[in-house]
């Protein structure tokens, strides 16, 4: 099964993609994670992406498409994949379509724009195990990861000014993908303004061939 997760920043694409990967056994591929790893390891790709990401911009289409194509050649994608954060522009989607990757479903997780800002402001990442939390939802969290005790950090691109730029970019460049996939009959809209497990149930219930 080939799935795309679509939605504004903070909609819960990553959270739901991870849960879906656990449920189906299909691999979760996050382009954001690939870039963050490259930045951490100071690879050539990381050096190119770092500034763009920290400024809230989008990595150039050709670079992203190359990375995704390469990743999809790995054998763990033989049974399918859940793409999270890709495509992010019409150009990326069109180029991706030309690679014969006919997706089965595009889950569009919708939340109000205001909620996107609120969620990103509260988002914290464990520096050790990379688990993600929200300080508004997990009131007991006190700067430490409840799972491994690691330091909780704010993503550099979750700072308020950067979030505003990311939302603007989403509206201009990514939002048109909703219609793009709706016209192809692939779009499944999921109300993301609910508890994580409720959103997940809706996704599982709407999986093709369920
Ligand atoms: P994410 O974790 O999906 O929010 O991605 C973090 C950052 O990585 C984005 O703000 C972009 O700078 C970059 N990025 C991730 N995926 C893409 C993509 N498909 N196209 C362009 N830039 C991307």
C-alpha cells in the first residue's frame, strides 16, 4: 500500500504516519527526518538544507525528488510506504507521478490554522530517542523525556517567526495539492482536530480495501 500524508504543519502527519506504520508494517518515510539526519551528520545534503530549514523555507524540488527516488529504491519499500512531508509542491507531485508511483490514498489531515501555531509552539523533541511530545497535552512533562530521560528540545524551525513562514509556505505551495489529489480521486479527508487515537481510528477505518 502506498500512502501520502498531507496537511498543514502540526496537523499530526508524523504522529499518525508512525502509528500507521506500526499498525500495517509498512515503512514510514519522512523527508523532514531525512533532512534533519543529514543536518546532524553534516553531510553535503545537510549543509545545503540546514539554512533553508531553519528559515522555514522549502528545500529545492530537484533535491527533494532525488532523495525520495533514492529512498524508494530500498527494499523495505517493496510492500509500500507511507510518505510524510512529501510531496509539498505541485511540481514535486507531478514529477513523482512520472516515476510510476501510483499511490493508493492521500490522507489529508485537516486542522484549523490557529491550532497549527498552538501545536508547534508546544512541540518538544527528545534529543536522545527522538520521541515527540506536546507540553500542552502532556502537562506532567518537565523538560525531560518521560521514556528515556533525555533532554527535551524545541525544533529550530518551531520558533514562532519561523512557524509563520512555514504556514505561509504551506498555504501557497502545499495546499493546492489537496485539489490535485481530490481531482485524481485519491483524497481522504480526516478531521485532525481530535484526540490522536480518534484521528488514527478514522484513518484505519478509511484505509483502501479495509
Ligand atoms: P517536516 O518535518 O516535514 O516539517 O520538514 C521539515 C523541513 O524540511 C521543512 O520545513 C522543509 O524545510 C524541509 N522539507 C521536508 N520535506 C520537504 C519537501 N517535500 N520539500 C521541500 N522541503 C522539505
